C-alpha cells in the first residue's frame, strides 16, 4: 500500500497539493498520485459516458509551474494505463482546456488543466473538465475515492518514463476562437480586420500562461503591445504574484500603463481564468469596478437581467446595477463555482442571469458556457472599447463613472482554535444576529445567503462569514470614514471577545 492520502488532495472542485519539497515539507501531490488520478479520471469518464476506456480521449495542459511537466507525464501514464488516448496541449490556460472539449478539431471527452492558480511555486493541482463544464466537488471525490480503491492495480504497473503523448497546438486554436468572438460583435464602424489598430494595449501575464494574449490576439488584431511585461512563463514567479487581487501586481500594471501611455492594461492570473484591467488614467478596474463594467456591458443587450455576484460586493455596486443600469443584483455565496451554479439555477427557473462574477475576477458569461474565462472577459471589454471609440469617442472607464465606492475596504481573518470548528463558528453567527438587533443604526441585510451581512448606514457594511475550507471566521468591512471603521470594529470586538476559542486578531 502507498502512503498517498487521497482525501487530503481535495480542494473545492479541484485537486491541489504540494508538488515540490519546500520549507521542510514533503510533497503530497506526487507522480504516483498524479498517475492514479489520471487512471481513475479515465475510468470515471468511461463509466459516465457508457463507453470503453479504450475509446476515451483526454487533453492535458498546464501553466508555467515548475512541477508541470513531471505531473503531466505522470497523468498521461495513468491515463494510457487505463487505455485512453492522451493529447498534450503544453502551456495553456484553464479556459482553453475546457474549450478543448468543444472546439472543432479537438472535442475530447475530457480535459485536465495542471495549475494551482496564484498559489506559491511549490504547489500544484488539477482542474477537470468534460463537455458539460468543470467537475463538481462530488465528482472529484468520486475520482479520489476510486484512486484509493484501485491503487494497487495501477501502482504495480506504473512506468513513469514510458508515456508518449501526442502534441497539439490548442492555444492557437483557442486564440482564433477569441478573435472570432471579438470580430463578430464589432460595430460596422470599426475596422473588422484590425479593430484594435487605434490602441496601445499592454499585458501583464505575471510569468504565467497568459502571454499568448499579447501576441496571438492583440497584435493580430492590430494593437500596439509594446510595454507588455512578464509574458515569459517562469514558475518561480520572480516579478510579482500572478494574481489580479495582489496589490503589488496591480500596482505594477498601473505603472506600466502610465509609463507607456497605454489605452488599456490587462492583467491575468497564472492560468487565465481571472483577469482585471487598468484604464488609460491608471484606474484599476478590479473587484467591484470590474463587476460594474461587466454588468454595464451585459445589461446593454439584456435589460433588466440579473447579475449574480459573491457575498462581499459593495452597497454602491448594488445601487449601480439596479438604479443606474436597471438590472437586478443577486448577491450570493463566496466561491466562483457557487456563483456560477446559482446563475445556472436562476436560468433554469426562467430568470435571465447572463453573468456570474466573483470579486476575485472569476467572470462567467452564459453565452460562453458559463465558463470562468479571463480572456473572454477581456474580449468583452475590448469589443466595447473599440465600439465606444468608433461610435461615441468615449472610453470604457466612462461606463463606471457613476459607481459609488466606499473609501475603506478591509478584511480580517480570525482562527477558530478547535478541530470541530464548524458548529462553533455557526453558533457565533447565529448569536451575532441577536446582537445586531440591539445596535442602533445596524440592520441585517435582506436576501443574504452567506454568513451575517449588516448594513450600518450609507455605504457602510460588514459581513462575518465562515471560510469555505478553513477554521476561520472572515470579517469584511467597507465604510467611508476611519471613525466608522473604528466604531464597527469596536462593537464587533466587544461581541467576539465572548468566544474564547476565537482568535480576534485586529486592534481598535
């Protein structure tokens, strides 16, 4: 028997683990684990498609992580051991790997993207796709359980040096798909061949897998991309974290836009399922602003539709979507998969929900298979940018000029020092509801789907919620003045200090 702890590799709807020894810790996402997951993914696909494993075709791609090639070979060996045909997409994006099940000339039965998004260099993981979309948590649990049951069967036959994989140029085909989307939606007043010829647009790929966007899409459509940075893949991530939410990363692309006098800056995470942009003034269009921009674009063609977001969006955003744009803001739970599945549910019940978007930058459009795709999100921005320039001589930043945002945005994470932490955390949240009723000016927000969200007047609010995976209570606060922040934190600290297993780690 192996020492693989299969259940500990589960992370939401993904597999994630340590793939490189670091900080004195040994890897748990080993080649043997990868081979086993490849083997059982093929068997899971065959069972769900009612096919023989020898009829299954799977594509594998990866971002720039140092462990990617080794894990790809191991995955492929496990898949071939199960009887499947395996295709290597090489350096790819997560959305491109899903599209490998859809695009003409590919249309594989399943796909795996090797990535751990923005996590440190020593981590890695797998995202799984079929033509129906990304796998759900219960599907990944089934694959891991099957690996645990059948590990003697595949571990005894592994030869990790023997896997031969057919190479495919998926990212070029995916880029052609994105360009077709852009051209299809341009105003007749825009040059259909080189619609971006009037613009200087720079890309920050964070040394992940998004560098293709500058060459294969922007330059091909006529844009000047001089000043783009960190396009070369490097799994050490030497320049900044490949994460649009990272302050250093966002500052880097802002500076690049201003120094190069660019019309637009684009920043991707490692595997390009998230993105943010910077306008010509250096304004970061991220989090609430990014949601506002995407909503403005969508609601123009689908008036009155519902925009589904996660739970930490602002009061100002709700007002902007509903009062300025005439849409409906449906604030749901944290987790991009939760947001996407909620939009799908609303659609199934007859409510138009064309956009599901989380503040982290995961944006999924109904028209694009509800796939969270940073490149597709940017494509929508580019279409609007070109059309505005031709028709109104205005800029994308103008679309969100009326968005009112709180001046102060803070997040605090407080550890629950218990192994059985969920019940303890839930009891705190239940007791908080009673506490709020006695505070003048505080009101529990209606239609709240996660934790306890409290409106404190004007743009001021806070949300206390359980972390999705960790023994942590997360407190998000937005307000306009430091005095308001201090008052909110002090009142909450008086309440939270009643719980001796909760580490209240902020000062007031």
